[in-house]
């Protein structure tokens, strides 16, 4: 029982980390796009 919960939490943590990295990447892309757009 506890083993399945541990595996589930690990999966959840990895999923959160992955989504966090993706969001950060998109955020940086959007910010750099806005900066280059405003500089024009």
C-alpha cells in the first residue's frame, strides 16, 4: 500500500517538475519576444 503511494507521489513530483520546466521555458520565450517586440 505505502509502496504504491510512494510511486504515485514520485510520479506526481516528476510531472510537476516537468510542467514547471515547460512553463518556465515558455515564460522565458514569451518575455524575450515581448522585449524584442517593445524594442522595435
